[in-house]
């Protein structure tokens, strides 16, 4: 009986881009059909990868603040007022206390102000 297969460089690169993304964990698991969810979590942990997690609801129910796992807020999700899909906005994108985001799904312009 042999142990688990070694992670390939391609798998490690894929994990490095998918794991910290806003994708659902189930979607990440689908990208690694030969790996168990636990193996994916363990490898990510060993690589120092962290998932973005909603830490709190912002000023309205249409805004979720995201932490990098260390308590720093790196971005937030804004709910499109037109089609209700979520748009990720990086904290660095803010200017003068307000941000503009364009919905990838419907093309609407969404505004958020401090």
C-alpha cells in the first residue's frame, strides 16, 4: 500500500491562486478531483495559505468586509443593486471615501461611500 501522491508544482500553483480567492470551498475541491477536502486544507495550511472569510457586515446588508485572516481588512464584497450578484472591491481601490465598481454579471455601476 502506497501513501498519498506528492503534490505537483501545477497543483501547488492552482491551490495558491484558488484557496485565498472568493470561490466557495466546494468549487476548490472540484478543481482537485484526486484530493480529499482534508488534504486540500492541510496542504494549504502547510503553504501558509488562508481563505478570505467574511468577518462582519458593513454599513448595510449589501456589504461584507473581508479579513486576510490576521485581522486586517483587505477587501469587501458589494452586492449589486441591479442583479444582486457580489462584486469584490479591494480596499486599495477606495478614493476619497467612496468607490465605484462595475458588476461583471449585468454591467451596472455600483457606488459605495464612507
